């Protein structure tokens, strides 16, 4: 009973704070300054901005057998050329001007890219889209990142696909240095032709299964094609945690991949990560990201949904609770503006949809899962679709049932 009472207090003590992740400034391939982005976000009632400019944007091809002597390099704006300490300082100075917001520095890194073919034909650049989003590393840790072009590695760009090794190295390095690490838009795919060079950018959902101990991944926009759907790659990863094959769960976030207002019709507030915070400060935001106390939100131009409660016996997203009886899920959802909006709530248990609720906002419901199995840990997550493009995707709550 005491534990239950503490959990209820925990639920009542949190507040929802809208945030945006994967934001690019003029430091790399964005258009706006850090201050302009913060000002625009503030006007759209966004409380948290995580800046993730590209850490290093440099590609190099050398002609064999004299690769180091006869080579072509392409360099673009990035944090490394701008200055790591300068970048971090710019965000600190902007934070002093926007005290009612939380501005956090991060970056995007590419562990490895590689070439196939030759300049005589079929020269192809691979895996430039296969990246991580890093948050919470110091300037010294960033300087020593084990990524291609930043320091000497056992891998290079001329020996094809070497598997998940370079990516696991970056994960381990980030975790060892106290940072958080997310796969960037693993469901996105594209192919381009730049002069005589083909740039191949396939999706990489398998990366989530082949690597371990990363914090999470971007589920929207592209992740709902195969990764975030019920029974998709994310559920397979979560089931590995449930079955004891992973040390910790993997969390989903929303990624705006913002460069400027109106890019492909994009608005800065369109795709958010909503944080469950005890306090509006950097420490609380980082703890929420680390512990899965966030949900991904896609909002329509003139309306959006709000998840006002998702709990099981007081446990919130990212929590694990032990029960003696059947789990009872509490779900409370509203819409803004306050007009009624039809929503469909999918309750997903261990990768399978066990219930669909057809509701009208504002709505508060309870669902008792009578068909659970006792022999192992369970998890529950929600997919909530409203009118137009409104969408909420939660992180899971884990449940153990005592015999």
C-alpha cells in the first residue's frame, strides 16, 4: 500500500511539457540562428528544444592505389568546423535569454560511410543516413568521438559494409561518457544521383535489433511504416527486454528534423516529444529522456491531442510495477481547441493489439486486462489516432504479476 501511495503521488507530481528534438541551426544545414529558433519555439508554446546539428560533415574518396595522395574531399558546415566549445557556449547564452524554456545541446553523428564501384562506373556512396542523435556529452567527449573522419579507427570507407561494429562502438562510447544516444529516423529511405555518384540511403530497422544499450530511436515521421506498428521492430526489441535478452528497454521519441519554417510544408510545432517532468529544467528533461517518460506527438495544423493520463496502478510510461491482480489501464485524452474530436485508442500488449477504444474527447476510460498471462513480464503501450493527422505514440509501462 505504501508503494502504491508513492506511485500515485508520482503521477500527480508530473506535468506535460512540449518539446522538439532533432533541430538544425545555421551551424550546420539549418537556416536560422539558435536564438531565432528558440524565439520561434517560444511563440509556438514549445518548452524544450534539443539542438542536434551535424557533428562532422566530410566525405572523402581516394583513387587506388594512391588513396591518400589522389583524393577528393567534400566538406560542409558542421559543429566540428564551427567549434565544439563555441557551439555549446552559444546554446548556453541563448538559454540565459529564454529562462522559461530548456535548451539542450546535442549533435548527430555518422559512425561510418562507405563506397562501392569506381569513378569509371557505378560509384556509390552508402549509409550517410545511418546516424545517431547524441545528447549529454561534454566538449572533451565530443572531441574524441569514434566516428569516421574524427579520429583513427579500425574501419575505413573502402571495405564495404562491416556490420554493426562501428555503430556499437559509438553506442558504448556515448554510454560510458554519460550521454544518451538515439537512432535517427531508422525508417526513412531515399536514393539520389549527384553528378556521377549514386547516394544510397536505405532504411535500417535491423539496426535496432543488431545493437544494444542505446537509449531509443525516432519513431515519427518514418518509423510508423514498419518499426513502430504493433508487432514491428520496436516490439521485437521490447520483447527481447521482457525475455531477459537486453539489459534495458528502448524508448521512442518524435523527431522533427527541422531546418526552417515551411520546408516541405513543415511547422516547428508539427512533430513533438512531450516530456513528463517534475520540474522544467535540464536535469528533469534528461531524466525523462533516459527513463522513457516521454511520448511522441504529431499534430494537425489547427488542432492537437493531449495525453493527460496513461497509468497502471500509478505507474507511468517507463515504469515497472508489480501487481497481485489484473492490470487496470487508465487513459485520459483531450484535444485542443476544446472541440470534441473522435479518437481511436489501440491498447498494445507485448506487440499485439488487445483492445481498440472508439472515444470522443475529452474522454477518461479504464480498461481491465483479464486475459493476461502470469508467467512473464508484460508491457502496455498506446497508439492514439485522432482526426486529420493527429497522433500520439506512448512509451511502454512494464507489469509483473506476482503469483
